C-alpha cells in the first residue's frame, strides 16, 4: 500500500485505570470508538496500546500512548518511525479547555497551548506540522484548579453531549483519511448538536 494511504491516529490520555473516563482522556475515547467501529482490537506494544484496521483503501494505525501524558511524544515518534508515516498523515486527538463541551475543531497544525501532551509531541518531533483534532471539555473551574478539572469526569448533563461528539469525532476521522483535511474541516468544525436533536444523516467520505 502506498505510504500516502497510511495514517497514524493518536488519542491522548493517561493509561492507568483511575484516569478512565476523565476529561483529559477524551482522546482515548474517540480512538477507541473508531477502532471499535472498524472491528480493530488493541494490544499492548512499545509505548502504547496499538490497533490496526483498514478503511476504504487506507491503512489506519491507532495509538493510545501508555506513557504519561507529558511523555506522549515518545509514542508518536516511535510509531511514526516504525510505520514510516509523515506528519501530514498523523492525526492527534486531544482534550481542549478553550472549547465548549463536545465541540470539535480540526486543525492542520499549530502550537500546543497549555496541553502537556501536545507540547511534548511538538518538542519531540521538532515541529508542530501535524494535524490535530481538539475536543472541547469546557472550562468550568476556579482559578488554580485546572489540573483537578482536566482529571475530573463529565457530569450527567455533559455526558450525552460527549458521547454524541465521540461518535461524531470517529466519523470525522474517517472523513479525514478519505477526503482530506480541508473538506473535513469545512463540514465538521461546527458546534455540537443539542441533546435529542436528530443529527443530519450525511457521510461526505462516500
């Protein structure tokens, strides 16, 4: 298979069980949802849980780093090298404090802001020229309590929005690997649907 049809999909999070379901682990949730939809199973490999699948002629390698968040770059660099994948075909999914809960933003490149995982990837690769999907987790915390907030869990009102956006995020990634980043950004960079509102049935990857 041609290299340009091979993609590394990286969900950021902390691998320990105590962090499961926290805001900081939303990258894991999106990647897990996509892998599940394609029948891919994860195994414990170097630096990460890894799964592989194919979709419409594309080879997808899913990575959930088992390093701590602030060492995520080790897993990304290793699996990029191992699978011979360039930055433009790497998509990193991370939580974002500056977006409302459930809002999705796909970007072709950019800085890491206050996100330790993104910043370590940028530092390790030596550049920030990789696409990333930002998943909004809200910003409802008192000054000085950011660390506690990102490690908290979504409340009962937020969870339905998050679950819908996790599924939407998985569909966004399918679009990214088939029609490219520009068309995918134009279609998916919108606010999340309100709860119970039927989502428009449209698949631009077909």
